[in-house]
C-alpha cells in the first residue's frame, strides 16, 4: 500500500517562455506588397513575422523547471504565410508527483516528493538512492519519518539503520553514547555523510547488511545476515543466520549481545560499552568493529569514531593505518523487510 501526502500547490507561470531558436526568425522584417489601389496583398495587410516553416523552442512552464525531471521544451512552427507560430508541440510541463514511478513529474529536483512507503523495498524500482518517507505500519500517520534508502546494492530496498562517520572534530564517539531507554529512538539526519541512528527500524527488519568504507573511499560488505525479528528488551536477534561475509564480524557484531553504558547484554565479563568509551552497539566479547571507539590505547582516539580490526580490514583488501584497529571513514548497517 502506498500512501501519499499532497504537496502544497504551486503557481505556474501562464506565459509562454521563448527559448533558443532552432531556426532564425525575423521580427516584422517587411510587409507584403500592396496593389496600386492600396488593397492588401496575400496576407491581408498582416506583417510577416517569421519564415514559413521555421521552428523555435517553446515552453509554458516555469523557466526553472525546464530540463529538470520529466519537463522538456517543445517546438512551434511558423505558418505558411509567415504571420504567426502554431501551438507549442511536444513540451512536457510540471505535473502532480506520482508515487509509483521513479520519475520527478513535478520537476522540482526531488523524486517522489511527499510519497510515503511501507519500506525502502516498496520504493519504485529504478528510483535513485536517497531519502524517502516511511510508514512501515501503513498507519496513515500525518508525519512519517525520513529514511535513507540504498536502491542499488543487492537488489536495492535497504534502509539505513545506523551510520558512523569518522571526524577529526572529535564528535563521533560521543554520538554513540545512546542510553538503553532510547534503543529504539532516532538520532541524527538520514545521510551517508553524517552520523545517524534509527533504532526503531529494528522492529521491522528481517534482513541486514553491514558495510565499511575505508579512509581511501573503498567500500566493502562485512556480512549479510537474516533474523526472525528482535527481542525488544535485550535487542538480541531472534534466530540469527549468516548469509555471507565475515563470520567473525557477524558473530561479534550481530549474533551475540547488545550493550549500552547502562545495560550489559554482551557476552564479556565486563560491560563492553563501558569498557569502550560508552559506545552503544551489538557486542560479543567485545568487538571486531566499533562505531566510536578504538581498541588501541588511548581508546578514545581523539573522538574519531569508527574503527575496524586491522586483520579484518586486510582480508577485505581495505587500507590500514599500521595499528591493530584501524580508523575507517564510515561503518553502516542496512536493513530490509
């Protein structure tokens, strides 16, 4: 079921905008000859304004929309007498945005603006990766949360559940101090360029994919997994299953436990979150990747953020910085249902 929010009405320009000429057309270059008695010639006294058969571009929509989305200019043709142009043919002006196509019908540069989908998998095939509105329960809520969808990897339809982006500003590590009470909450704006956490997606996910991007920009998939749901009290996955990828990362960061600074659900004797800079995530004892902490001393590493076990990075052909746990550009978790 696709829901739709009708965008605010736009005012379109009624005047026809003349654009670049396909063929030159003179403006009142001359009048037709008149006979000795002053009677008008073949044009009945009308001035010739263009060359018969000449064409020029035309467009009736707002100039800023021409060439955007589906909007295109048309052409109009000078009549046989050269006195006027015919109608603008072939133009496409802005129309109401549709939710079941991958096109920008209203030509504002935003695909499927105002459309609400049950999941990223319901976004029309062929749509670009980007931010879409979601209502997984099809409740018809007035406000639907925005989700970043990957529409290209492994068939597309993946929602970004979390994204940790390294930063010399030292703000990333602190971002991941998420208390137990907010385990299903949202934090940050959905984007691959910023830190984001949308824990509410755990309620819906049955298929997961973790990926990493190294400092040099190379992206690798860490693992692909499935589950039968999630335990809401512990955030342990129900019947987790590895589909493909690194089994050790899967075991440490998916199939085991979950901890925050105020909840110890991992398999280590201590609380892994407390031990590693209060970073909230899935742990075993404790990790192969971390969203905010280093395992080399000092573990805060200036607050940089995401780190990957260097041995795992080498196996994936990723850049390493010479330490035991290397800085990476980002670590992302995607979910599909």
